[in-house]
C-alpha cells in the first residue's frame, strides 16, 4: 500500500528525470504484461536503476517469486544458480549469453529472458522473495522471505524512523542487499521519494546530487560512514535538508562514531544505528538517536513488534546484565528458512518467527544490547581456543584503527591499513591471553576484501594472507616485529 498522491515523485532517475507514483505503477503493469499470468520464478540481476526497481515491484505486487542477484554476478555463479533453480524468467542489463533461454522482450539495454525448457516448481503461497545471505552470493543458498515478512518489517521500520511522504533518500547500497532493498520498500510504502544514484560518497557528484535533490536521509554500512568522515562534506556543502542518517551492517569505528556524535549535535540531526540480518528480512533492532552519544557501540533495542533476548550455550535465557550469550530474535519479520534448490521453494515456514542469530553479545542495565561478534569465528592454536571476533574487536578499539583477524589455526593474521603501534599492541595482547608470536601483521588496502555491501569477506582475506606469507611478501610484519 502506498500513501502518496499519484502525481507525487516516487523516483528520480540517475539523469534527474522524475517518475511519479502513477508512472511507476504504469511501468510495473507494462513489465507484468510480458510475463505469463501463472505464478513463476524470476531472477533479477539487479543494479541501482529504475528498470531493476520496476521488475522487483511488479513481481511483488503480482505474486511472482523474485530472486534478487547482483548484476555483476560471475557467469559461472549464475550458471550454477540457474541449474539449481531453473527460473522461468531472467531480467538483466548485461549482455549475457544464457543457454536454454530466449529473449522475450528488450527495453533499451535490459533484456527479459524466458526458459525454453521450462521446469515448473511448486511454490509456497507465502513465498515472495529470495535473497542471498551475506557472503553467499556465489553459492546456491537463498533466504526465503514471505509477503508477511516484508509487510511487517516495512511497517515497523517506517514507524521507528518516522518516514513521511515529504522525505527523500538516495541509493548508496545494492538493491540485492537486504538493507538496500528495505530502504526502497520503506520509502515507497511511506509515499516518499528515492533518488537513484550510483556515485560513491567520496565523489563530488554524490554531494552535488544531495544538494540538488534536497535529500533528507542517507543510509550506509560502517565503511560508508568511514568514507564520509574522511571526505567531511559538511565543510564544503550546505546540506541543509539532510536530517537523518541510518547505519547497519556491522559496528562503526570508535573515531567514526565520535565524529558523527559531534555532527548530529551541532546540526540537530538524527543518527540511527541499527542491527539486522537477511534472515530477519532486514532489521531487528535500532538505537534511539537520543542515546547515540551515550550508548556508543550499541545496537539498541528490538524494533516495534519484535523481541530480543540472550541465551547461553545450553539455550537458557540470560537475565543478568553484561553476561555474554547468543542473541535470539522473535518477530513477524523472521524469514521462512533457507533454500538450496528449486525443490525447497515449496517448503513451509521453518523458523516460526524465531531466529537464532549466531551473533554473540550482551545487554546493559538499561536493557540496551551490544554486539561482540559472530558465534563460531574461532581459531585453535596449540590447543587453545581463541575467539577471533573478541581479539579483532579488542585490537580495533585499543588502536582506534580498522583491524581484521583471520586464522589458519597456526597463526592469527591481523590485517590493517592505517599505521599501528604494534609494540604497544603486543603488551595489550598479553593481557588477553595470546602470545605475540602467534600473530602476523599485514598492512594492505582493506578495499581488496570488501564486498559491494561494504562488509569484509574473511575467506578472501585468509587466502590473501596465506598467499602473502608463502610468497614472503609480508615485509617483516610478523609477530616478532614491533
């Protein structure tokens, strides 16, 4: 349901052309006319464009199950997914060759393919959307999201962010990423406007568009805000319409948090730190912006109609503040479960509104939650079990630098970009029970390991570290240096 007047602008194309809600509805209907009326599966190879957006919205509105994938997905990964799921339709802007598919329709550089040898899967009536989990774009694993999940999460996000029809956001995240897609869902649900953008926040064009289109809200992952801090656009641009910032996708660096604490206070803005997973459609918790300075590093409390709790290794609920445990979430936005092939698309709801997040954290005396890291990211060195998330978080906070830790169960590789005082860090490491000789320090460009959603790919990082050390390219950055 949309609450906007038909002539209200829904989308500003990248070239600045406005698309009203009425025109958007017409484009959705035109797209659907190209697809048969029976319920089917569509792969959208998405980019931040009106064409990808229309394909998604048309599918949701007309009960076509849609899988959102990155447009730049490698051909071999796409082939594997097609083999497993056999979608009846595929929508892409790329000049791809897809075996056993014919071009049904072409709109400028976008093509709608249809399978020649179609296979019909039984599709659950609840199933609306398939999204790859974080880090599994190249695998065949999807999160199964229902119409109810989408409606519930969209409603709750609009409520706590207080999104109104007068608001305007700009795309900074991929549409196939659950956070990026939730921004689209919420702003259109509220009858607000979205500026289609493919510029990075380090580019002047991005900030010129912020001013040109009078953008009121920006969303991003920690890396986005690290880059904004480095650019410091508030010195160069007026940005008088910018009211709100939202962040999810991991924890921000201490100095980035402190920088924005000053900004929001001086400019009377709101900064929402949020916590979510694809398995919960998008978001599970948010920090009240009034607590942004006071509760640094927190993810806040559960979204409206949701519930967060903490459980120990035996599954028992934890009631004592500052006790470490696994975060468990309950809510209508918890997905149906996973799919690994087309056969799984008929499965019913397997989660029943409960999600064991796999994230470890604690809550304070005010029932405000904090993340410590992922459950299961451990190394075992000389028989000693080492929590990599804890080591990584401790080093990053102590050094006030972005540092990531991976391990091959022989050494811990600490990967960083900005200069560190490793002599001081070695003394700190002793206090957390790890020998400095167990560490290898590698200074490199962290962008080598960033996925498009800004998160770090630890698998790629470990391969890089092992290759770097084997080649003798660590230039003395071993555990004994410093």
